[in-house]
C-alpha cells in the first residue's frame, strides 16, 4: 500500500471521503495544464444547478446549515452539534437532503427545537416549509420514486417537474415527439416541466436567459477562457457548440455538440460538461448537470484500444439473437483516463466508467466514446487494502488469494467491457423507442452492459488479446459479482427496505437470477459455517452460460421494447433482497467499520506566476480537507 499519500481523509455516517492522485499531470505542457485549469473552473461553476435539480429547497437549506456552521459561537462538542455537523456533511455529499444512492430523505439526529435554537443564535429566519422539509418524515420522502404502481412524477421530490402528474408528463412529451424522426432530439432533457397561471404545461428551459441563467453564464465564461488553450481546432469547435447549446437551449445543437465530441478521439485532454444522465428522473427524460475533466492515460489506453478495435468480433459472437445484433459496429472509441476534476452529479461520489452520448441514434450512426477512470479505481483499491472484507466474506483461503491476485485487473477489465462495448452493443428494432421501458429502463440498460462484460470476461479471447494473464483470472470476478449482488451491497440499505437505485437493482437482478438457475443446475450455492453464509461455486462454465442466457433475454427486452417482460424481470429479481442475507450482512459488516459509500475531494489547482505576473505553471495541492473544500465551493 502507498503510505506516502493519504487516501482516506474523513469518515461520517455511512460515508468515507478519499483523495485521488492525478499522475502524469506534471508532465503535461503548460498549454495543456491551463486548458485543464479553466475546464475545472467551468466544472466548479455548475455545482448549485445540481443542488436545485435534486430538490427545490436544497440551496436554501444548505445556506442555512453553512451559516450556522461558520457563525455559531456556542458549544460545539455536544452530541447534538456533532449530529448537526454530520447532517451538513451528508447534505454536501448527496447534493441535497436525499441520500445520493437510495434517494430517501435522511433524518437528522438532532431535534427540531435544537435546530431552531441554532438559527436564532445566528440570526437566521426561514419559512415553515424549510423546517418541514428537513424534519417531517412524511414530506418529500423520496427524490426518485420508481414504484410503477405510484405516480412516479408526483411522488418524486426532485425539481424536474412542478405540479405535474406522470400521465400529464407522458402525454406532453408523447404529443410533441416525432416517432418517425430517425434522429430525434432528447425531448425534455434540459427543462423543468410545470404549469403556468392558467394551468397549461410549459417547459422552463435551462439556458442563458432561462432557468439557471446565472450559473450557466459563468460556465460559459470559463469555457471560453479554456478555448484559447485548446489543443486543436476540434476542441475549439466542441466548445463553440456547447456554448451555443447553453446559450440557446436548442436540443438539436446539443446533438451537434455530442456528435463532434464523440468524433474527437485524438485529443489528449477531454471533458464532459452539461445535462447528461437521466437516473434522477423516474421517466428517464430530465438530465442532471455534471462535469468531469480528464486526460488520456496513454499507456493504459492500449488495453481499451485492443477492446474497441475488436468490437465487431464481440458483437458477432454475442449470445443474443441475430435480429438484435448490429451488422456493422461503428465508431466505438475507448480510452483509459486520468481524472483531473469531478463536479455536479459526478461529485463527491463518482462513476468509474462512462459511455456517452446517450442518444441511441447517435450511437447507431456515429458511435460512442467510452472511458475507464483508472486513477479513481486505483484510489478505491488502495484505500480498501487491509480492511478485512475478504477475510470476513470468503470461506476458502484460495478464493481470498485469487481475489487479491486478480481483483483489480478484473475490476478494470469489467469496467472496460461494460463501458466500451456493453452499452454500445445490440440494436433496437425499427420503431422501438429508447424510452419504451420507462422507469425500468435504466436498470435493464445497466444489466445489459454488466452481463456483456461478465459473459466475455470468461472468453478465451481475453487471454488471446492479452487482456487477462490466464483463464483463471475471471473466476474471482464471477464469485465477487454474485456475492456483492445478493449480499454485500445490501450494507447500503436499512433492514426491511427494498433496493431502489438502478445500479444496485441491476446487480441484484443478475446475481439473484443466476443464483436461482445455478443452484438448480449445480453451479453454485450458499453454504453455512458457524452461523454465517458463504458462497460456494462449483462450476464456473455453467455460470458463464447463465450470464449469456440472461444477456440474450435482456437484449431481447430492450430491442423489442417489451415493457411487461422488463417489469417482471426487475420486480421478480431486482427489488426485494433476501431477508436472511440482508440481516446477516449488516451484522457482519458492522464490526469491520467499512463505509458502504465512498466519495472524493478534488485536488486544488494553483496558477504559478513569475515576478511580472506571467503564468509559468499550474500545480496541484492535495491538502484541502472535505469541509474546507465544500465551504470554499459554496463561497465561490
């Protein structure tokens, strides 16, 4: 373990805060460093957009909490003030008062009376609705409600809709969408849908001159500052298109930007900045704001280049029905990146891989760009060494040895396959909308990508291409996936509650389905020892066949837009955890003191100037604490 760099810097509630290194930054040219610097400024400028998207009172609540934290001069060593501090840190981490993963509102461990006394001592007044939002457990309980039996829009607390029902939203976008358009815009992606004074549905578009105008103007200012340091004309054109989209709100312009972005495969520096992922909307239409600034890891990218250059082979040999395969895989580009800055919906919690753009027609015609964020994965790996996890949940020393030997390389490879090929594989039948699976779409899309990676992880092609050292390497990845999907990921969920988040539902769906079939055909089963359950795998070949079978079915569901089959698959296998395993994992995990969720602080970028004020370098500072960073961002 690298002892010269402190990865873990804070721990509260169910969260651990880490740092990440940015290796290779020092070797970049001054122009490249300045390009990154201004892109990070553009990224930081959008933070409050996400807070407001997540819940209408988030910004006001955060301001009150931070004012108390910075101005209160009373006793800070009491249990209630420490609980208040933890609540503030959770709000920072989740970009609001709802848990970043479960989307359930978290309950303060301090009283309403105590909070009002803190406000009074700091001279703060607020509306009753604010206090009710924080303390009333029946008000705005879930940020995203995916229950198909509920009105998923009216019962979700996010700020994408106001006074609108699911039926009204579906009809509004159904009426304006052109189903015959081979290149449809992402309807509703960059707006809030609400009713005017006469009760008519209107969109308030997120653009300069529209909603979030102030923040977007600052983002645009920094993007234009960055443009002068771009590496090439392609990057300048990408920035121009993004600025035009931010200025006009025109979704056709966003598609132009997406196409230009996916076609730029040569630049070393890259970034995502905008309204991207739709997991926060139960209908999968509205996109949360996010940004990642990065540069290509030249050495590690050879791995993803190998994968992407063989994309047609993988598509042709997929176990799915020929009707659902792409006859010609286009534009699959993949790279390993070094993350330089996280923002918006990628901060503090971040993905470890990305595959964009989301528009299915752009993927079909122009391809997609996939990245694996290796320095983030490395930080997770370094921070987890010696935490006792494997020793607690693995029965056999040989399985622990295999986990330690192959764990990181297979994690990285599965992410590569998931992002590079899984999301870009297969095709929709003519006339099938990419939104046909509604609230189950995100879960099934992640399942499809995970299954693609799992199926090919065990293929001899992996060794032939030099992606894995031998044919034993995939086995600990299979073992860990089932263990995590059915058991260990449940540490993130209170006992008795359902699985809500799309990625967690995906993992439970796959693991539970494979276990049900595999326990029947002798591939694997749970065994008990000393009152604890351990996973025992007897036949990895049978497991691979099951991954392939499920991949074929999930692809069929997606390609045909079979909503009922998708709904049945998710509800049967992806939502209800095994109560026995759930209770047990909470008990076993508690003694390990391992936070179930982890997130990051960013490094601080400093401009270095000479005596004449000329910029001579950009340096990194890794010393800022979590609290310092969050307060600095809010003040800035």
